[in-house]
């Protein structure tokens, strides 16, 4: 039987990693460690470069739409690597029959969000495929940014040391549940709104106030648990998280209990993990909290002095458990 | 009745232009004239940036596959603007159920073509959607390149003058007919092979031998006729083409007669239009012909001393006719 691609391989978890490692990385000769954006420093070029396809279903959801999501996602991928986003490309694959009004609304959201994030959309492409050959609209955005050499270390976390503090800029799981609630096939409506936002200005403030930011990553597909496991594997060190410190809004908690989801694995589109040197966490937290996009920031844990690449969750009930890398899919087409 | 997107709007002709102008350009504030790649020269960045989604049906065709096509297309978009392609991103939208072997073969083609073109694929993304929600595989490649300030004028043709010579690097229409022939629903097989190729090395030779290349463009979706009409509109000048000088292979001619296609409107993936200053055409032609990718190069016409933006075709029978911008679609999903 021939092996085929499954939805699991798009989930951002173990199977996605296996696919990327086995099919893409070795053939393209991409330098490891794998990050969401590439530092390009050769042949007269000194930029950060990233790309993402967006296939979110449905196109519109509380707090945003596929266009806003595409701009925020790409801006954030650049910003968490320590780069200043400068310009974006946008490529549209449109299903024949898409209402032109929907496209216009989505494009307008992209333009608005780009203006807010102070980036320019400078080039694009449009393809139309026959009805039934794609699902309404897919958007692929790529982005380029400039980076100060002082920040090169951030995306690979090479300055991380035991004792460094882990901070998130607000509550987790809202994006995934907002999208889920907007799906027509579900019988419930949630009060949850996607956190979809461009975080480059917020990140800029953090980098200005602290010269000791050791790592940042946006908590998208696969959620906090995936990012923590990727980080632990990358730096070869244990990470300790205090479950009670992880901010999760009450409606998200309630829905997760009802639906059987773990919010630590749910996608966010306006949340990042920041690793700051011990001692810098208070000023980082203060500057985050002074911004609407970081007002619910919390210190959630720290880098352990432990050579085992694993994530330990100190539960609210006083126990400890390993927070595993997700296997399989929680929610397809969340971004 | 609400207006919906039609296949015509993806054809590269008049309707595509209208869609791009009305929906994208004014909202994104993209500087006109529109070219396939953007010159980014601000905030510490000095690059050329381009993006294209590939939705070719079928994935495999004589002379290439969607992966090779994606790399060649993006490399060529950069190269015709006078840039040296440096690195590419690749984003994959995969339909659940795609044989992993097909994906591996396609990714390997991308790696091989990138090596041939001397570019690096440095970052990527993978999404998987449910069966029936996309057509096997779509790939979006973006590319960045460096550019010598001496070449900034090329993509907008600002040095074009009456008398400048138009050159193409070989026969037209092969890609479109190779893809058409490979479609299962068609009952014929053609001996035609796609011309899909990365032309950056060839273009590099041309730019080295002549400092008077006034414009270049790859002859993809919409073919030569579309590029000529776009050029005439951009420079506000007439263009004269000698039908008998336009190289078209005999099998392509035969198939076009049989199927009712005009090869001047068919997509190519390894062909470019070069506009060279009068007097430089012979040395440009010689260097093109010395390369396998340019061995069938021809001088096909010239820039007229005529303030009307139109393309005049001097037919083989001795008449003249206007070569119009295509309206509607010839072949969907050719790239």
C-alpha cells in the first residue's frame, strides 16, 4: 500500500515534524535548527525571510478573517526572530464562485492590518481554480525584515541558560476556539474572539527595554505545548511550567472542558512565548502589561538545570507531569 | 445578484488586470507600474521580492512537474527584473491522500532545480487540507534577489526608445500544450515537452555582454501577446512584431491549428522577451544562441516611433493586424 499524506501531518505536531524532516529539510539542505523564518546572510543579502500558507476554515471568524490572519502571522514570524518586518507578498488561490465582496473585505483587512503593523504589501499573485478544486480561498504570505546582528541569537535560543524566565503575553486558546465556533457544522456559538494581532510593535518595546531576551516564538499551530517541546529539544534542556500561572480565559476553560481540548495545545495568533534572562523578567512583564496586546501577560515557568529535553508541568493540584509533544491532530485548518 | 470570481479572472488577461487593479493595487497601495517582482529599497533593505502560487493541473507533465515549475517561475521573475536570485521560500498546501511518493518526487525536483539555478530554498510551510478541499497540491514560492542599481530601470522599461529590438529566446507555446496533453481528460498525447527552465544564468550572460538591455519579461500566463500589450501600455508606445520571425515549433503549430489556439497567447515557462537597444541586438542574439536555453532565439520586432500603445502584427501574408490583449481564458491552471 502506498503511503499517503494525512491530516495529522498538517497539525503541527510529531507527524508534521517527521514530514518536514524527511521530505523537505534534507532535500532542500535547510540549516537546522528549523525555525519559522530564515536568516539570510550571504551574497550581499542580510534579511530575515519567512512564508506561511493560510487555509483557515471558515474565512471569517470572530476577531478576524483569513486576510488579517495572513498578515499577522507573517509579521509575527518575523518579529519573534528579532527582525523588524519591512515588506510582505501575498499570493491568492481563489475558488471560482467566491463572492467578490468577500475577497474585497479580506483584502481590505490585509491592507488595514499591514498599515497597523507598518509593513508594506509590495507584490502578489492571483490564481483562480475551478469550483470544487480549492475551498473558497487560500492565501500565502511571505515576509522580509531587517535584523540587528545583536538579535541573531534569538530565533535559535543560543543564549538560553538555566533560570531564564518564560513569559506569555496573555491568555491561550482563544483563536482556535473562535474559529471552531464559527464553523457552520457546529451547533454552538462561543463568546470567544480570536486574539489575531500583529505583535511587532509590542516586541519592539520589549527588545528596547531588555537586551537579555533569549528566545521568542509565536504560539500558533500546536500551541504552547508544541513550542515548549520544540524549544526543549533545540536547547537540550528541561523546561518547567506552572500550570496555575498560564493565563486562560474562563470561556476558553469552559469550552475546553466541554469539548475535551487542552488549551495548552490550541493555536493562538496573537500570543508569544518570551524567554528572558533571570532578573529581567519584571521589567519585561511591566512593559508587556502596559500594552493592550500584553495586558494579561504572565511569567509561566523557567528553564531548568536539567540535561533532559523535556517539559515538566507543575499542575494546579501539586503534582508533576510531562507535557508531551502533540501527536495527531486537534483541530485541522485553524490557520 | 452578487458578483463572483470567475476562471477568466485567473487567465492573465484583461479580467485578471481588472481584478488586480480594482481589488488589490489600490488597497495595498502598490506602486505602479505593476511588475511581477517588487524592488524594495527602504528601511535598510535593498532587494527584489516576488511571489507566485502554482496550481498546475496535472502535477506531472512532460518536461517537468509543479515543483520544478515553482522554482523556475520564481527564479525567472527575479532574473527578468535584472536581479540575481538568492533565496526562495516554498509553501505547500497538500490535499489529504496525496501519495507521499509524489510529494517526495516533486520536492526532489525543486531541490535539483534550485541547485541548477544556484539558489537556496531557505524556509517553508506545510498545510494539509481535507480530501476534496484542494486539488492534490498547490505550491507557493517566493523569492528574493539582489540587484545592481544599474539594472533598476529594466523591470519598468524606462530606457526603452523607438528602434529598440525585441528578442525571444526560443519557440513559444510548448509549456501550455505539454500540460494540456498531460491532462487525463484529453484523448490525445502530444510530442510537445514543456520548456520549463531557470533562465537566470542565461540572463546573467546577456546582461554581462550588453549594458543596453532595456526590458525583460518572462512569457508565462497569457503568453507573448499579453506581455507585449502590457509593455505597450506601460511605455505608451507602439510595438511592431513580424509574425514570420516568431519561433514556433512545428508540433505546436499543428496542435494549435487543430485545437484553435493562437501560440502567441500560450504560456511558456522558459521563454523571455528581451528589449535591447538598436545596435546591440546581434551580440545579444549571439550570446543567447550559444546557450542551449537560447539556441532558437530570434529577433521578432521593434519598438515603433508611434505614441499609440498598441501591438501591430505584420502577418506572414503581408498584412497588418492589431495583436489584442487577451480577453477571457484560453487554458486554466497552466501554471
